[in-house]
C-alpha cells in the first residue's frame, strides 16, 4: 500500500506507524494532481494547504484528515484555543476531506477533558496524542471501510489563522481564557 502523509512537520512516531502499513512518503508543500495519482491513501494531519478540488476528484480513496477539534466546532486554525474561547466541545475528529475546510464526513470522534492545571500548550499536546491514538487504533477499520462516515451535523464554527490574537501566551492556564 502506498500512503502519502501530508503534514507541516513529520511526527516520527506517527510516520513510523504509517510506514509499518506500507510505503510512505511525507510532503509539507502544496500537492497537485500529478503528485498524488500513485497513492492508495492520503493522510492529512496538521497540513496547512488547501487541497484542490482537482486533487480530491482524482484520488482513488478519500483523503483522511486528523483534526484536533470536535467537529463541526472549531474548523480551521488553532482549534484548541477556540474551544476554550468559544466554550465549545473539546475533542478530536477523524474525517474525510471534501471541498470545504474541515467539513467532510466524520469517521470517528472523541470528546476530551482537561485538568485544572492544563495550559493551551498541554491541551494541544494532549489533543494531538489523542487523535494519533484514535487513528492508530482504528486504522484497519477505516481503510477497510468497516467504519461508515457520517455527515457533520450543525453549523459549528470556523476560525482563520489571522483570527488568533497576536499576543497569545501558550503557557496560559486554560481556566484563565
């Protein structure tokens, strides 16, 4: 199986897991139709480029995205921060990518709780560990089609990178937000 792993940073443990399932290539730059045709699966995790309609239409299987929010809430950038500011559910989602931003059908979700002493940084780290664990535990069921994707319900919310305040301190306690 050929897998393309799309991410800003190559997380070595996660890359190692994918590599144990097949031949994996990692890419952090923008992809195009010609660069994806040879892959059986594409896994996006913290990838910051919008995937074009032509790429989505060309691939064999739907692109799997790992997102550290409980969709439909906090689509887009910095979802852990916005879950505290907007007082929305906290969690992780694994979904297929469609033509919108984090709007695709959901495969698996999990709500997450945090401790009183957690900071934005520790919440981010915990959400990343949780989404990786959820993906690894369910990988075989996802690619075999045993998990049926369900359309997202509700309007939810969306934030751009530019929405984040410039002076945000990642060591701030989540209860102070």
